[in-house]
C-alpha cells in the first residue's frame, strides 16, 4: 500500500492565495439609556438575559450546567462593558478574559453588589458562541455591504 501511495501522490487542492478571515473587532456597549434594573442572568442552559435582551444559546452544545450559562451571561456583560474597545479582536478579548479568570477566578465576573452563588467556569469557545448570538453587538469597520 505504501508503494501505491508513493507512486500515485494526491494532487494538492488547497488554494495558495486564500485570504485569511477578517478579525472580528467588537465595539463597546453603548451607555445605558433605559431606566430599570441591570439584569444579568440565565434561564436554564438555553437563554441568557442581559437587561431586556434575550440571547438564545440552546444550540451551544458545550453548555450543560445552568451555572455555566449564568457565568457566560456575566462574562458577556463584562466583555461588553469593560473589554470590547473597537480595536482589539474578539480572540484577544477572550484570551484576556481567560487570563482574568485564571488569576482572579469567577468572582472577577461580577461586582461586589451582585455575587451569583453557583457559577461554573465556562469554556471560552462557549463564551464566543454567546457573543456571536448577541444581536446588538456592533463590529468595528462593518458596513451594511459586509
């Protein structure tokens, strides 16, 4: 079999000049203009709630515990309000969030006034999936033609 493979090499099918995908650069959240409480929570493992916005994460297969969903909601709030700057790519923001969780633990996601009891550390791929499903997210440099 090895001789057959050596005698009949497979032709390369990759494109040599295939462009790398564009980095997704999230804009920071606009300042809150609505009155009412700041709500950050999850409903089971299928929905995140940020203020009056529901984010459907039912298709994110890695979220198996309600504590993970709750932590993803708080992580998304922290990214929107503290980390997204319109300059840094999403991958870098998620790496920074993971480093923050490594250093300070899950307490870094919520401020002193609100300490959710049963957070479970989420994977960054699941946080990224939730970011992708957040419909109000603005990306830097995007036009309607993109």
